[in-house]
């Protein structure tokens, strides 16, 4: 009886280990992106940074913060099967983060140009 229970426990252990390895491999392939997409994301983020720096004078800290923000934005928007509702949530989130990194004068300049704000957020 002890041998049967031991054999059953060993079979469960091997089954759980094999299942965990399959999930890990599937997660790794899902997170990998093509090499060209990183370059496209960086290029789009640089374009957004150029639009923002034309209008506002930014410090070095703001430049690095907004560049990361725009890279994250384009990375999120590059995911397949995004609904319009999800894109709207992402846009609101980006707008909030963008405005939180600016002072009052910069926010006023940005709000006075809604076309630029729309380009930066969407």
C-alpha cells in the first residue's frame, strides 16, 4: 500500500513539473517581440518627444521621464486586439502621467494646444 501511495505522489510531482515548464515556455514566447518593433517604438517615442520639446522647454529629468512614458505608450498600443475602450483608458492614463510631470505654466501651454495634446496622448 505504501508503494502505491509513493508511486502516485511521484506521478503527481512529475506531472506538475512538466505542466509548470510548459506554462513558462508559453509565457516567454508570448512576451518576446520582433526585433524591428523595438526600433519602431523608439522612433515613435522620439517623434513624440520632438513634438513636445518644440512647444515646451523641458529639463533633462523631464526628457528622460517623458521618453520612457512615450516608449511605454507605443509599446502598449502595439499590442494586438486592443479595443477602442482600452485605447481610451491608455490615452487618459498617458495624459494624466504627462500632466503630472509638468509645472503649471507648461500644463497651460499644453492645454492651449489641444491638437498637440491629442497627438501626444493617442
